[in-house]
C-alpha cells in the first residue's frame, strides 16, 4: 500500500500476490490509513513498529479524552484509558495490526454523538475526520463500528426526537455529512462487494461459530498472554492435548476476560447505575407523584398514569411466573447455543441431529422472541421498563447500548439469525472481535464506578474543603488510593514477556530476490514449496523487493486459481502442474531446497537441506530441457524458466 501511495495508485486493488487473480487486495485488509501514516518512512519495519506502539498510546489518550468529556474525573479517566489500551483483547492480537488500531473507535463514536446533539458544521467536520480514519484503518472495525453507531443514533433519537433531528436546519448539516460518509464507505467497500459477488467470499458457518464465535466461558477466560493465565500462548496451537473441561477456556480469539480490576470496577459501576436509574428507585416522591396523578380529574375521569394499576394478587403471581418462564426459556436457548459453540454437542444425541448453523439460528430466534415478549409484557403490565432510561445521559445510554449490542453479537446464537438478514456479517470470520467495542463500554463503566466509589468513601470531596491540614490529608489519601489502583491495574494487565521476531531488512534479503528484481523477463513467478497457510507470508514479504506478480499468497479468502494450484504445485510440479502454470501465465519458478522437506526428529538442518537438494536434483534430471530451464542457482535457492510444451531444445544453464 505504501508503494501504491508513492506511485500514485496505479493499481490500488490489484496486489501482486495470488496471481493471476485480480482485485486481490480486497481479500485482505487494505490498511490505507496506516499506510499514509508511515509513507514518509524509508524503513517499513520501523514503520510497522511505529504503528504498533502508537496504537497503544493513541488508544489510551483517545479513551482518556472521551471519558473526561463524559463526566469522569481525571484519575478515573486515566485508569479507564489504560484499561482500554492495554486490554487483554488487544494484547492477544499483537500479531494482528488491524486489531490493534482501535484508537479511532472512541473518538468516532463520541464525535458521532456530538454531531447528533449539536448538528453544526464544526461537529460534522470532526466526525468525518475520525470516521474517515476509522474507515481506512481496516475492514473489520470499519464495518463493525456501524452497529455501535446505530445504538448511539437510537439513544440520541430518543433524546432529541425525530422533529429536531429531521428539521431543516439540522438536515443542512446532517445530509451533506451523511452523503460524504456514505460516499467514503462505498469507495472503501465497493471493491470488496464486487469481489465477494465474483468469488462468493463468505466464510464457512462452522468456522464463524466454532472458531470465531464467543461463548460465556470466553468472558471469564484470561488471555494466554496474561501473567496469571494458567496456559501459555502455545496452548492455543495444541488444544488437543488439553483436558476436555479445559478446552472451552483456551480458544483462539476467545479469551475475552477484561482483567480483574476492570471487571470488578465495571460491575460496581453498572450496579451503581442500576441503583440510580432503576424503575421505582426515586422513592416516596415518585410514589406521591404517581398517587396524585392517579387522582380523578375535576371532570371525574382519572388522569393518565405512567404505571399500570396494580393487578390482583393471583393475577400478579401468574404474570410473574410467565415472565420468569420466558426468561428461563431465553436462558436455556442461550446455554444450548454455547453447547454447540464449545463443541459439546459433537456426537451427543439428540444435539448432533442438527447442523450447528441451523441450531444457532433457531435458538437465536427463540431467544430473541422470548426476550422481546418478556419485555413487551413487562412494559404492558407495569407501565414501563426496568430502568428509567430517559433520565440517563443520552451519551452514557448510547455507550451502554453499544456495548450490550456488541456483547450480544459476539455470540453465534445472536450473530447467526442476524447474519441471515444483515449484509456483510457473513464475511466476518470472528464475531468475538466485537469485544473491541465491549472493551470501551467496560472502560467507561469502570471509570464511572471508580468515581462513584470515591464519592462513597469521601475521597472525591477533598477539593471542596477549605485549605488546611484536613484538606491536605484527604488529598494525600485520595492520591495514594488512585496510585494504588494504578499499580493494581498495571499488575492486572501486565502481559507475559512478548516474543519479538527479527525481520530482515531489504539489504539482508536472500540473493535470489535481488536477482529477480533486475530481471524484466520474469513476468510472474511461483515459489515452492507452496503451502496454503501462514508460511506463504514470507514469500509475500520478500516480493516487496522485486514486486513481481507471485502466485503465492495468504488470506482468509483465496481465489479459485490458488485452490487449483496448491495441490499440483505444492512441492515440485510435474505434468499437470506444468500445464496449469503455463495456462496461468507463470514464467518462472523459484525452488527453496532447504524448505522442501521437514526435519526428522534428531536430524540436523544441514542433513534436511541435503535431502531437499537431492529432491530438486532428481526433479531436474526428469524435466531439465523439457519443461524447465535453470537460469539462476545459489544454494539453497534455484530459479527456473518454465518452457512451453513445444520447446524441446536443451537450453544452456545460466548461473
């Protein structure tokens, strides 16, 4: 992407991997925004490291800024920003740059809420800036953030009303902003949509639910990168060796426990918020107001009431039993969904009678129906919801709804029914990644809860005291308490030692890639061994020196050409493999003899390399002069020009 920026975007979406497929950049995250951020740097490794480290700084600073403007104190906002920036979710994705770039999430949601509240040109420009940064940071969060934005919109819609949001003065700002945002989104997502229609870019249902979906166990599973986790990160690659009761707690992308202090503080914050805003918590004043409202009007008719009249005792018991029954059914559907997610249904009748996708969809519909019916009946019978939502700050309410929606969408039992009707969800491989937005809500609740705790203990009021010894003593106690919480949070979120991998700079690349860079006759190439897994990324990285089209590549989506090539050219091609390479327009083949064979137990690296070289020598004796011409050799790499079937003369070997 940085190269495309320097060249002026001649072939933005036609990346050089997965040749001869077109539009292959749309099989991965474009990372356009981060590429612009490091386009001025000559060293791509330093640029990558800058993006990694700056994501932590900016995520913490952005969350701190948003929390301060949400009414949270400075110390609590600092801890909340740290809880978001260094959340175990982020630490478990250190090898996924696109998952680390979360710094624009809080700023995008906050600026969107401010735009809906004030509806000014300045707010519109600020929202477009952060929305554009989020949109160009990577596809996962660029798509996912629209669902939390819907929750923010619903909260502001309830607060402002349709008339205020749709009045002429508001639309003068909102309409152009919406048009520009939609245009930017179309520009980013249209290549993905076109490629998806051409290649049927949807993930397997089992992969989405079993591998990428969360279970309730996920939210109590510490990330293997956490110091207090009982399992190292290597356990994710050897789950078969774990006890059956341990496996649900050790799943890739499913260690979503936010940490002890953030979880406890967020739980306390939610409890305080419920205590403050639950229905009927206003005390006797509310009761008196309701009684007065129930008094007959002068004309004899009763006034309108906010709550329904009390039901007879027997009817009330039956209603409560029905509500609890609906909630129990919803809980049972949710639990059964987790049974399928964790694989407990495999080979267990009667659960194994239905495919997971069908089970998740049916259970999810049942769950949503039970919850919806219970909420509607409760509202009808009691006259209102369980919380006094209208009294809650609209931004706080929107943030809670965004977190709740994201939390629900991380579970296959909710995700799958919506996936059938919401465009784009089927292309998301890991619903558990919605935890990025849950983490923001957890950070807010934790910071808000710590402020309420400081108020209850009296530590928050030291600034209001007159100057003197008591003020200094209480201020020192408050500072000590916040510092102690900071130390606890540091210990809580501290990861295990990070395993860094040394990446070669361009001047350290193997000689074969230097040779390829200066060869205009190399139209396209394939490197072997070709293994359809993450090891292909090495070929992709080395291709940034010569920028020749390569048939190799790695992504969660692969084109049909790669699927056809992989089984025929996995090691060294033969008859059908040569024919396919010729049809695909591949002109050269690079063989890495040191990678062709796996080392046997106790075998030295040199011995394995010798076996690989012997394998290439035997292959050469069969096809040299008939289908291949060796044009370069430098142990352990060799380059061959592929000869068409008609060529029969024995070419000279160029060394």
